[in-house]
């Protein structure tokens, strides 16, 4: 897989994954009573899952670059 193909999948994959994640969150808010009863906890989890995933990917890529240079 060349870099153009990777960029194509990345450019399409991120928005589609975001739409699916938001759809799952809205569906959970509409159907699961536990999510409606604990809005701060469920909202925090809904926020922190993509945030921590992005932080993990960023730190992993950054560590790979520093390892290559050093």
C-alpha cells in the first residue's frame, strides 16, 4: 500500500469513523437509561475515548520519530 492510498483511506476513514461514533453516542443516549441517568459520566466517557485514542496515536508516532533520529 503506497502513501497515496494510505492518505485516501485516512482522509475518508476519519470522518466516517466520527459519524459512526456520533451515531452510536446518540443511539446510546436515546435508548440506554443508564446513559441518561448519569450524563456527566457518559459525556466524559464519550469525550475521553476519542481524545485518549488520538493522544495515544500522536505520542506513538512522535516516539517513533524520536527513536529514528536518536
